[in-house]
């Protein structure tokens, strides 16, 4: 017997909602459908509802909470609204998919996780890089020991200078390039490595003004197993094009993302063992589609969560440690 389609509310209609989330939900029909969109910008609200054929459009989030027909909300708002909206939605009995970063800090993220536990509802952090086909292939290689023992993962996301709107406002964003770009790269690196615990963090950030959010940052994470993760991020560089990369080095091989390349030592020679993957579709667009499909499966109890709220909380605590190290100029030890 076919299951009733899940009714979804998309909250916040900025670019990530319009480019990635709503089109991804459309691909899941009739298993799930966007029944309502919500945004305080009424002109944008009307335009998005009309463009995507959403039957209901509301400017007040409370209207979504009061609608018992809505099974889940997809939160794509500025960061300062993630925790209060997610907690309210969970308390009203709705599952929550929350865009990254999960919150502005670990304290807010913890309150979200506790609310999900109490409500016994799904809380998923939208770390779409975990759903990239190339990243999942690489993780399988690493888990099977194909690269030997990992000892270093270096990653980064370097962008040209742009105008970042609310993301440059500390009260709304909680931070700059570290929260916007860094949490994604750190999450991907640790997830690929199998989720090892971080022992210490050393970091430094750069700000154009003392009262501004950071535009660049670097961090070194020492893992309890002895490996290290290094990450560099910036959204203000004078460079020709944006660069996002991840390199994983092991005792028997190495791998690169963007594009995927895997080499390992076989019988004294270095051999390219990169498997063929579907390259016809955009890897990022596909990652959002797979992420949202997975969220639906989790709500229905068909799969365990690949990106649970607890993982989002762990990353937010690491972000707190990065900021603490940068502020103090000292290495921070994690419990």
C-alpha cells in the first residue's frame, strides 16, 4: 500500500532554497511535496510560490507550526533563526532538516539536539557534501583500508572577494568564513576519516576590521589517533577563481577530491585506482537531491541518519574551539 506523501514546509527562500532545496523536493514527488513556503519578504514569497507551484505561502512561521498537515520543515534561513525555528518545529511534532551551519555556536546546537531527543523527531543537519557520489566512494576506500593508515587530511575552500549580506553581520551569522565555509570542510574531512575524535585545535583568523567577522581562517586539528587535519578558508582573496579541495594521505596511498583521484601502492608501483562515476550531472546539485531523499527515508524509518543532529553539534563545538584558539593565540584541548 503506497504511503501518504510527506507534506513539507520550506522556511527561508534565499538562493540555497531556490537553487538547491525546492528543486530537489520536486524530484521526490509524489513521495513528498512542498506544501507551504515561508519567508518574511512578501514579494519574494509570492514569486517563489508562483515559480515552483507551491499551493500555500505564508509570511509568519507560526502559521507553519500550527498546520498539523505539515510533517517536516526544511530550514534555509539565516543562522540566528536556525535554533529557535528548529526547536519550535520539533516541539510541534515536525521533523527538521536544517541548513549548515547548524547554529551559531555549540550551545544553540545542543539545545536543538535536546529538543529532538525530547520530541522523538528527526533532526538532520544539511551537510550535503556527505552525499556527493565521489565523497562516498572515497569514504568506502578509506574505511576498507585501501589507503593504509591515514595520517594527514588537508582541505580548503578559497573564494574571491564578494558581498555577503547578512553573513557578514555577526549577530545574524555567528561568524564569518569559518562558519560559512570551514564547518563544511572540517565535517567532510572528519566524516571521510570515520569520525575520529579531535584532541586539540590550533587556529588563526583574519579580519579586515576588529569589529568584523573573519574573512579568512586556518586551523590545525590533531586527532586522538595521531593524524592531523589542516583546513584553510577565505571569502576575500584576490584570486582568479574559487578553489575547493581535499587531499587525504595514507601510508599506502593518497586521494584527491575535485576531481576524484585515488592512487595506491601495489607491488612497489603507484597505481591509479579511481573508479568511474557518473559525471553527467552536477555533483553538487546531485548531492542536495540525495540528501533530501535520505531525509525522507529517515522520517519514514527506512534508514539510519547519515548526518544526524549530533554530528552537527560536534562540528559546532569544533567551530567554538577554532574561535577560542584564534582569540587566545593558544592551542585548545577538547574534552
